[in-house]
C-alpha cells in the first residue's frame, strides 16, 4: 500500500538516497558478482579458442593425411573464434550502460559463433573430440553467464538504472530552477527598462505636442494651413488653363514661335509646377501671367495652339476674366500676404530654435521607439524561455515522482 508524502526539492536527493540504500546495495553486489562470473567465463572461452588454435596447428604440422584437412578447417575456425571473442570486452565497472552495451555485443558474437559451431563441428568429426568438447563446455558456460546477466539487467538492475536517472533528473531540476530564477530576474529587469523608456517617450511626445500647439510654431502651422487652402483655390481658378499652358510649353520646347521671353518661360514653368508659388511671387496685377495668357489667346486665335472646342471656349473665357476683369486680383493679394508671412515666420530665430528642438525631440523619440522594439523582442524571447523552462521542470518533476513510485511504492509530491 502506497503512502503519500511531500518533500522539498532541496531535501529530495538526500531522502531518496537514504530510502534506496536497502534496494541498491544487494542489486549492486549481485551485479558485481555476475559481472565477475561473466568475466571469468568469457576468459575461459577465449582460452578454449586458443587451445583449439594451438592443437589444430600442431596437428597440421604432423602432416597426417587423415587429419590434415580437418585440422586446417578447425585452425581457421579457431582463429575466427579467437578474433571474434577478443573483440568482446567485459566491462570492469558495473554501470548499466556499459553492461547493456556488453550484453548486446556479446549476444551477437555468441549467436554467430553458435551458427559456426553447428555448421562446422560436424565436418571435423570424429577428430578433435576432446578439444571440441572442452570448447563447447566453455562456450555453454559463457552463454549461461551471459543469459543470467541479461535477465538480471532487464529485471533487477533496471531499478538501479532508474534510480541513477532519477538522481540525475533531480540535479537537472535544481539547475533548471536556478536558471528559471535568473530568467525571471532578467524579465523583471527588461520590464523595468521598458517602463522607463515608455515614460521617457511619453514625456518627449508631450513636449513635442506643447511645441506644436504654442507660440510661433502654432502660428506657422495656421499659416501653412492657409497656404494650402490658397493653393487649392489658385489651382481651381486656373483649372481651365492647365491644358492650354501645357500646350504652350510644348510649343516653346519644339521651337514653334510662341513669342515668350525667357522671363515669361521661367514663370510659365512655375505656373505648371506650383500655381500658388508662381502667383504669390508675381508683382502687382500679376503682369507675367497676363502677358503669358495674352500670347496664349493670340496663338489660339491663329490656330497654332489647338484645343477641343469646349476646352477652347473655357480657356478664352478664363483668360478674359483674368486679363480683362482682374478676377485674380484679390486672390493674388492673399497669396502674396500668406507667402510673405510664411517666409518671415519660418525664418525667424524663434521658429529656427523651435524647429531645432523639434528635430532633436523627433530623433530622440525614434531612438526610443527602436530601443522599445528591441526590448519587446527580448521580453518575448525571455517569456518563451521561462514558459519552456517551467514546462520542463514540471515534466521532469512528474518523471521523478513516477520513478519513485515505481521502485519504492511511495507516492511523493515534490515541492519546488
């Protein structure tokens, strides 16, 4: 009937050794005894092989026609036996692993020898009867010792093996516990580092938000927003002229006489690239745009700048509104003022200092994010290792408890 006890891991090895002395000592004693008998039996077998080898050699030397061929056969067979048996080494120490390897090797060697004996000894008959008998007695004795040793290993000595494995498992569990403690300390460290970096990142982001929402930077953001609105408005006002102006540029590039001066060509390029910037940098009443549009209208009338009827009608109407009626005057004034305010504010010392600080804060924030990404990977790897180590401890703990129950009949719960 099994009994249930709880034992701390730190006391388990000592308790197990004290509980198993009565089991191990007799088993170990018997293992050493059987190993000694096996060693002697195998030695006798090797001596018997040598005896066959020597006596068959002597008979060969006699050159007796009646025994010569059989003596040769026995000599060859004895030499094979001798070489085979000398390759089988009986271990000096009674460890389960060494003994198990020996038994497996010896069983193979003895099995092959058994076949050779059955096949060849009848052919040597009726000569060397006494020598063959002596060899067979030694061979049967060795086989009997090997069988007894094999049975002992599988039925009794396996307890010693299980106990040794259990003691080794206990040591491994203790090492794993130490490793787990180190991993948990490392996890706490990186978690603390992550919390510190997250707080530093939050402070950096708060400072960036303060800079964006206060002072000249906030004013610059409003002006930039105004500029974007004006950029859309200028684009909308010139929407019907984009195609004609693009065709005018193409005519100029292909050498067709557009009549544009270098200054007008430069400004045309600006209007095609960014209409807001082009209009904002014009003088009062946007003279360059007027000149470009007048020449565009002339080319359309002369048929040099071809457009579809609907597009041509809209282009002429837009040119008339801009050139003759000054429809862009108010918008031009707004663009000039917005551009001037943007330039003045963006080049001020306060904005320059704020932008410099913002840039440093952004770089610092990006550096913190990269550090956090690396920490996240480290934390994930550490968590995974902790989980694997915990599972391994639990698995080995269960194996130890099962092993103790198997060879002692006692239910032990290990507290780790």
